[in-house]
C-alpha cells in the first residue's frame, strides 16, 4: 500500500508538515469535491424541492449508517450532532439528576465538558470532582476505586486524554461502572478514526468527524445505549426529533434522532462519507492504527534524545498524540516557531505542552523534520520563559 499515493488526495499535506490531526484533520480532495457538488446539485433541483428533500433523507440515512458502522453499533442508537461537546451536553443535560448526585471526571477533560458539569452542579445542586488519570492508566481502576463516592451517578472520561495521549481501558472501566450502577459517558474526540472501536460496556460515547477522520467540521456523533434511550430526556429539542404531539405532549422519535434539533447541512455528510471511503481504501482499521502507533513510538523515542526536552508520557503513546515540553520555550512560542518552518503542531494549555498528532498519513521524513527543527531551536530563547538551560 503506497502512502505517498494516499497523501496526494490531501492538499494540506503537499507543502507542509501537518501534525495537528488531533485539532482538525485536513479535508481530502474527494471530500471537498463531493461537498461542492452536493451544494451545486441542491441549487439545480431547488432547495426544498421534492427531489432535494428525497436526497436529504437518503444522505441522512447514509451518514447515520456510516457512523454506526465506524462505531460498530446499530444505526438506531446514533444521534447526529455538530461536535463532541454537543454530544456530551445532550447526555449531561438530559439525565434525570437529583440534588446531591455526584459526577466524577478525570483531571484531563476538555474545558467544554468541565464547564457543562459545573453548570449542572450549580443548577441542580450536584457535586463533582476529578481524579488523576493523566499519567497513571496502569492504576486506572485503583484510582477510580479511591475517587468514587456513594453518591456518584456518572463517570465522565476521555477515551484518549487530549493533552497527554493516555488511552484509558474502556472495557475495565465499563465493568467497574456496571458493578456500581454508575453511568459511563466517554468523550471519543481523540479516538474515533485512530483505533478500532469497541464500545461494549459504555453507556454514552460521543465523537466528531473533523479530526482523525479528516471530515468536514460541524458533524459529530453520539451513541446512546438502547436501554437509556427512553430514560435520557431530550433537552436539545427541534422538529427533527419529533413525530408529533398527543394532547400537547411531544412524541419523540423512537431512535437516536429524538435528540437532533433542526436544519443540518447534509452536504457535510457527503464529505464525511467520501473521507471515510478514502481511508478504507488504505488497509484495515487495525493496519492503519498499527502504522500510526509505530510512527508515534518512533517520534517519542527520537524526542527522548533531545536534551532539555521532556515527554509527557513515560512510555510510547498507544495513540497518535505525542506531547512534550522544551525548556526554553512556552508551548505557544514553540508552536509558532515550528509553523514558521512549515511544521504545524498545537500548543495545549491544559498540559502546558506542545502536541504533535501522528496519523497513519504521516511519514518518517516528517518526523525527522520535526526532530531536526526542535534541535535547531534548542539554543534559542523565548523571552517569556528566560535564558536557555546549560
């Protein structure tokens, strides 16, 4: 399988070293072409014409089925969203909380999720706390055992922690929660498109298509375990989730669509389908994951040979996120310096680190370019940090 041929489909990979898939994946040409063609065809038919509406219904079905297949779940259990965070808020605001209930988060959750939990606590009289999982996944269950409380009703965790790249063991955590009747909400923003997924034991799983899947921004997915479909109340309400009214009471769709709101750009679904088709043309999900983790391990090893550079994880990451700190630079300044050299990474404030996102599309030459650039920058100084270490 020729990775160079696969990369030719991505304009953003032609003239730069793009290592920010965890922030946003680049759109391939087939997706761009499909999106533009869909918008143009809609105008030819006429928006809201019968032909256009039939096309929308077809694309809604195909997009839902495609994402369900990617998650290995039934299409009826899928809610289409705009983002990972929206999926989290649908679950968090829809759960029937009681005053005094407790939520447990890891110490590495995204600010949007943390803010939602804080608002819930204020609104409903809940309590919440965090537990230290960012660097200690070998002791995950022990840490959780020490952190849960008698009133803990939900555990909110990222499958892959977005700042360190730790991968949490979903199967073990799911079993832990089931034994204690604790609901498990997983943020899969950094895992969908990275590894083969098995959400067995997970009650709610939310992710997005615009990162590792290299789809368009604005289209995400939420999996709701069927046993909680009726229990989780719609709070994001709109005509797409409704079947009508009976005695002034809304009658919700019997599947995951009940949590969908209103007008959606279905052209985005066409683009996401094109991106997924392109990825699937290059090996299996397991093969793509294997190449990705091999490259990430190579980078992690090479970074360990640079003086005054600290890797956040003490072991090669089992995903594509490789995070580090360099003594003489703030993360923001280091990311800017690298971008000036044509290397795109991300500064992550949550970990006070710089993060490189390694995809199966990444090449060994790109890793070499990043490492060489870091070595060359090593003698420089960020005025916001101080003088170089000797």
